[in-house]
C-alpha cells in the first residue's frame, strides 16, 4: 500500500473543507490556536511512518488523553472498573448532566467527561503521583521524553469549567468519586492539556493497533484481551454522540478531542493521527473526520 501517495491525495481532497467549523473557543487558550493548521501521520505495522502537513506541531490532545487514562485504570482495576463506569454509547453531549442524573451517577462510558472524571478518581486512589505516572506512560508509548502538560491550557479550562465542576459535584453526590472535587478536576483537566503532535499520537496508538506485541509501558500492563476491549469502546464511544457516524463513514476505533485531533487504529495494519482545529457541532474535527473517511475509502482498510 502506497500510504505516502494516499496521504498526499487526502491532503488535496480535504482542502474544500478548510474553512468549515470553528475552534473550541469556549476554552480561551484553544481559541488562540491557528485554525488553518492541518497534519496527518500514519504508522504502518511494519514500522514505516508517513506524514503530510503540520504533523510535527504539538497541540492540546484534550479528550484523546482519555484513552491513556483508561488504559492506566484498566491495568490496575481490571473488570471491576466497569462497576463504576459503563461502556455504552451516550447518545447525548459529552458534558451532559441530564443523563448522569437519570442514571444515578454512573457515566455511560469512560470517554465522556463524567466517565473520565471517574477514571481520574481511580488514578488518584491507585497511584502516588498519577499526573507523573500518566506523563511517564505517554512518553513511553510515543518514545518522546519531553511530552508535557500545558499548565496554561489547564488553568484556562478550570477558569471556565462550570459545567465540568457541576458534573464532578454530581458524581460526588452519588458517591462515585472518592477524592475531593477539586483534586479530580485538577487531574482531569491536566490530562486534557497534554500536548502531542500527530507523529507522537500515531506512535502512541500503535500499541493499541498491534495486538501481537506485549503491552508493557512504564509499568502499565494490559492483556491482549483488554486491548481488544479498549478498541471496542473506542469504536462505539470514541466520538461523543457522533460515534455512529464515525463508524459509518470511517470504520475504525479511535478517539477525538476538541483540540482538533483524532487518533485511530486499523488493527494489525496501522495507527493514524490527524489534526485540524476547526470543529463541527459535535466537537469533532471537520477536516479530520473527512481525512479519515478518505483514508479508509482509498485503502479499503477498516475493521469491516
């Protein structure tokens, strides 16, 4: 498969979508990002790397980090994790309070905000310094020792995190977080502020694409079965209430973030990351969605 040529064709084909959507301006720091950036990087299972555009520029991965925090929580809690957070698509916005109230504090899945806060609580009670452990884990996954949090982004999010604070308080009311609300919010928002490039994200997600390799990174271990189950949750829940559309158009497990990034995998074939900051009404990258739709169409490679 000539992935280099395919990525170059994709770069051209998505240009008509370049002005569609808008950046996540409800987070002040993200509103400052150049909306015209676009990068894509693909890691093939044989180790070859192909990229086009701004694939080396780091950006705020936001909810893509929820894949990493879920892996950490699953490694320490195993199947008991699912007693506190579900694994079903939400069908509502990623920051919905209504669904959480109706379902008595059990979030639908670990990729909506409420679910990720429960996961953050699990990390706080399982690791002495979960923020450092998360950094170590991500650095090991992508092979980059200088991955950092953007504290300015985390502060910017906390200053306007009224709805997230309400979610955390509702979880506390229903006794589904053990730690303090501020402590949970701090770790949750810090994880969202992780900055990575498409190249680093694609490398990090290769660990979830290659089921034959041992998953052991910075002390975090998962079985092959657990990796496959994580992929299943990414497939059904990785794109907020647009997960069905992504499955229909793209057909890959993956995770999006309101920083404009999307990371996805084609099991035993490749991992891919794309970044374009302009979002659709669901919070997913317009050009990123289109680029990955083109990728699976042109390669005839998806899980279906």
